[in-house]
C-alpha cells in the first residue's frame, strides 16, 4: 500500500556547480537580498575537502545538512522531535490506537532546490538549499483540502457499509481516512510553523478525528463481527505504526492471558492478520532472524474480549501495538473455540466436587488390588469425564506415591493400589484433587498458573486409609540327627526376613493369610580324625490360605556342614541352608504382596 500518493508531486532538483566564479549566495548580504526571509527558507553548509575524498559524497552530505537547516527553521516553536500522535479513541471499548509519530524532520519540502559550489583555493565545498514559502503553503493547503474531501467521502460510505454488514469494506475506508488524517496533521504542523494558523480549520480537523472514532466504534458495536474483519482492523493498525517499508516477521503466539496457550480462535486470528499484512505488501513471513516477532494475548471479562497484538523487535522492545476491547456477544466464532482447551473450567475449578463413598478405609495389604479408591468428579451435579485427578499417598508428611488418573465417561477416577505404591503397612492418607497443570497444560512455575491456583484453588479430598500387614502362621519341624531341635534355626530366620518384608506373624493358623511349612532334618556323614560332617535335607513351602495356592516352595538336599561332632556339624549345615533360603525368599517374595 502506498501511504503518501502526493509524494510524486514533490520536486527535488540538485545541481552540481563547478563554476569558477563564486555564486552570489555564498555572500550573506547578497543571499539575503536574492532570497528574502519572507519569501524563502534557506540552508547553507560547507566542509573542507581533504585529499582523496569524494566530492560527490561530500555534496550528498552537505545537501542533507542544508536541508536540515531549513527543517530547523520550519520548526520555529516546534521542537525537533515533537510528535503529533493521531489517536482513534473507541469510547465504547476504551480502545486507543496510537499511530506513527509525525516529525517535522520527515516533512516533504515541495520545490526544494540545491546548488553546490567548490572553492578550489580554500578547498571548501558549499551546499545551498532554498524553497519557496508560498509553494510550501500552497502544497500543504492542497493536501488538507484534498484529504478532507477524501475523509468526508470515506466516512459517509463507511457508515453505509457498516449498516449493510460490509464491515470489511468499512474498515478499509476508515484506515485510509486515518492515513489521510495523519497527512493533514503533518501539513497542519508545517503551516503552523510557518505562521499560517489562520488558514487552518482546527474545528474541522477535530471533527474528522471524531468521525473516524465514531466509525470505529460502530465497527465494533453495531451488528456482528467475524474473525476476518477483526484481523483486518488489527493488521491495518499495526501497519500504520510500522510504515510502508517492507519487513520480515516471525510468527509468535497469541495466548490466553499469560498462559502460553493459544485457542483455535486466536490461532486463526493470528494467521488472518499476517495474511492481511502480506496482502498489503508489507510483511514477509520468516522462520528466524526476522525484523519483528508477531505476538499477543487475549482474555475475556465482563462480557468484553480484550485482544492485544504486538510487533516486537530483536531486542524485545514493542515497536507497534494494537490493544482493543469489544463485546463478546458480537463475535461470530463459528466452529472456533474462543478459549484454549479446558480453559472454560478455570472459573469453576473451586466448585468442582470430588466425592467418595467412604470417609476411611481399612484394607489388608493382600487385598489392595480388590479395593480401589473411586472418586466421583462433578460440576453442578453433572459428571465430568476426562478430568485429570492427582492422587497422592502420604505417610505422615512424607509423600509415598503420586499419580495422575483421568475420570472415565461416568466422571469416576479409580486409584488401584498395590505393593509398589505402599511398601509397608500402616496408617496413610490418600489425597485427591484436580490436576490443574494437566487440565490446562500450563507450566506450574508460571505466573498464570500461580494466579489460577490463588484465585481458584481446587478442592482437595482427603481419605484415611489403614493398610493391614498380611499375617503368617509357621509350622516348623526341624530335626537334628533324628531328634527335634530344642532351639529351632530355620523358623526364626524366616520370621525375621518376612518381618522385614512387612509380614506379621500369628500364633494360630485360623485367620492367617499364609501358612509356612518347614521340614528339615540332618543325617550323619563321614568323619576323619577330629572332623565330622553332617548333611541337611530341607523343604520350605508357603500357602495362601484363602485359595490353598502354594505361592512359594524351595527344597535343599545334602547341604554339608562340618564340625567337631555330628551335632555341631548339623548346626553348621542348618546355618548354610538358612543363608541360601533367605536369599531365595527375598528375591521371590519381596514383590509378592
């Protein structure tokens, strides 16, 4: 898009004079006589030319310097960096659209002419520039007159198009009017600086600003809006601030508040803005090393959508922004979800109920798998499927195990416990609550997550659980050379090992979860002088009493032991068998529960 069509009318002529005779304008008195201050604005600059320097390059620099002197004279009471910001204020939605600053240093000096001269004796180059004040006045008055007519016509057509629902066409006209209004402001600044205030109709300029503001307000508040129309408005607003020069843009995200999550709506909105800017021949999309990154955020409150889009440079500085607020009900979303997935739950997180049938549970460790903890999840009485629930098992203040389980189609999440989660029996607390991180797919260290948790803390369900250790009864028949041992060896060692594995021993077989059978006996072997050898044969088996299923069995034969007597040799054989039995017990029964 060509922003200033009238630039083609600017006539800038440059001449390089190598005349031997010094021009009259070098003399200040003759210059004042030929170019009086009431008719011309002039600039003069000079520079000593060193050996080897390019005279053409020096003239180029001097021309700019002499032009700047004229610019300074135009400034009068307007500072060099004074900006006239053109603002469109959407009073209904408190929208403020800041346009590019208009600086006198960029003013078009129609009819500006240059004359250059090189004094060989002084080895000095001169540049003289001058422009007719009347030409400037006429030129800028013509800009104001032409643009005023264009704006009036555009506003009238835009109003009609908004009424008929052609908002795409209306926004084109409104932003063309905004460009024309910016040109009017620039022309007005120059005329004011030239002391021509009486030629300006400030009331009309102000009225045109109000007309554009009203058109913008009607664009958002009269009738409906679709994504393409919104994208056009934002694209024009950004382009006005960046200008006509082509630039590359890397695609960022338009996220909900500060969550880093896009929605289908914001993603479509973003793509349409970039497409519109491409249509305006301003933007070229890139993958890396771009001039700007396009990004933004959106939110909804009190029936209003707030959309912010930015162009951010490589240093992270915002170079252009459009921040607008408009009615949620006026937007036609179609099949585009306004919020990111599951974000509709944010306001209801605290009111989502988690319930279970029992306040506390007592579960034998052997029956953990048979007693799942079922948690029902609902909102306003309606079951919520696919809701991530975090289960955490605590022993005192120490976290034992945690997992994330989604609710089923009936809104129920079931925690099935086992020995891997609960290594030892005892009193525990199972805590369940909505996993907000998983629900919203947000970083738990982000400010957005912290804000959600602070403003909408999820309900936490606490369930007391007592896990009872499995009970074991031992039947042990341990013989030493055919006689019952007064102090058994295998049974105590097995007991100690099973206690370490979280089993509890009882004195009666009735009611026990398991029964262990031990059969062991030694027999004499050979002897040599003072050394005797005995051999042990032993079998250990373990039955699950509820099923009569043998869950463990191991047998050893001819375990050899030596000592100074057959009795001591038998004891040694028992000790060797104990070590082998216990290693097998730990490896096979350690994960049995």
